[in-house]
C-alpha cells in the first residue's frame, strides 16, 4: 500500500503529520512530503486514520 497526495487539494494542515509523523512531514515552506515506498505493515492503521482525518480529502491509499 502506498500513499498518494492531491497537492491541488492539500492545505498542509498537518493533521496527517500528527497522526503518522514517520510517514508524513511538513517542510519549512509547509509543503507535505510522504515517505517513499510501501507503507510499513505496522503503520497501516495510523496511515488509514490520517487519510480518514484529512479535512480536504487530499490523501489516498493505493
């Protein structure tokens, strides 16, 4: 499973960072970065929660 971000929708609220900080990161310019590769099995629950909590529905699991 991988995470996809619709940067046209993302407002960089950082909710995802608070839920899964080892997967999501905001840089100094408030650009969201997602860890590359597959989501680790032990992080799937947190990533699913981050996707569900995104206020702009900018995150998707592939």
